[in-house]
């Protein structure tokens, strides 16, 4: 039996997915202190000019807390800019039209969550 221990991330990269696929059990380590430079609330995407970040805003009161206690700042409109950025940068990708409805739905569900780790 193999075990994978990963920190939660906004969008897993191929390395994360390969580790999860190879493991029998995946444990999300959410007891580490949240980092503004971490991938828990942001993801790197490719753009015509290089790279850019997609960000989920967090409440400023939670910046020194464990990942599991960090709340999403739902007072900001964060979903629409992410979806616009993905569409602008990836709409010409081969399977974008196929995956766009699911990606859109997953981000829209983000409005229902209070915490980064998905607790509503």
C-alpha cells in the first residue's frame, strides 16, 4: 500500500496528479501555516507574455493560521476574473470547449465555500 501526503492546492499540476494516481491513499496536509506564496490559493497559468497567477482572495485575519482555518474572502469577485483569464489564455486549446463547462461549474461552486479546504 502506498501513501501520498500533499498540501491542498487550487489547481493540481501534473506532478500532483501523478502522485495521487500512483497512491492507494492520499492525505491532504492542511495543518501547515498558510503561505501567501503557496499554491493553496493560487495557480500559475501560461499566457502569451509568459506566466500569470490565478488567485483566490483570503481574509486578511487568517494569514497566520493553519491552511484548514483560512477563509475565502467572498466579498471580492474572484471567480469571474479567473474564468475570464482561463478563457482568454486557453480558448484555442484543443479540448477547451469540452472542459470549459465543468471548469466553470467547479469555480462557481466556490461561492458556496467558506474555507479554502472546501468546508462550507
